[in-house]
C-alpha cells in the first residue's frame, strides 16, 4: 500500500489544486464556487490523465532534441513545459465548462490559465525534481524484484 500511495494521491491532489484555482479565477469565492468547483474537479480528474499520457514522452523528446543540454536544465525545461501544457489544456476545458461559449471564452481561458499558472509551475517543478525520480526508483525496484 505504501508504494501505491503516491500514485493514488498525486493525480487527485493536482486536480484539486488546479481546478480550485481555475474556478476561483472564473467565478470567485461566492455562492457559485462549490458547485462549479465540484464540476471542474471531476472534469480535471478525467482530462488530467489524458494530458499526462500525451506529454509522457516529452522528456525523451527533449533528450533527443537537446542532447548537449545539461540534465538539470533539460529537467527544468521539461518540468516547465509540462506545467504550461497541463495549465493550457486544463484551463481550456474549464473555460469551456464555465463560459457561455461566446466572445468571453478567451477571457475565461486567460483568467483560468494566468491565475493558476504559478501553482502549476510549482507543481510541475515538484513533480519533475522530486516525485518523478522517486516514482522511477520505485518502478525500478519493483522491476528488479519481479
């Protein structure tokens, strides 16, 4: 169970944080927040794994395209790009849910993206520099034991 705990906890925690910030950006902390956040949280739980599958090979692509870049800088670049991609797509999904699909859609997207980007960058750096190496070590130990 201890080995599964990080995997089980990471995705809902990221979805919770990002959807909360994006909901706050779009509707504020008034009466509409709880219901809107719940809807956005569920959408984030559905969309986030799809986004992660799509950018899963970003580190390998960066290694091929930027072989002379030091590993630290490559990891930093991948973490920041991953955060920006996640924020962009998730902000679009949440803007599509919350906006009336008219000329205000871009404003809804920008508010969700720009206000949640700082927390998304922190999450991206935390994942890239702390959680991913830890998960990779756990997977390597599990593969060696099998």
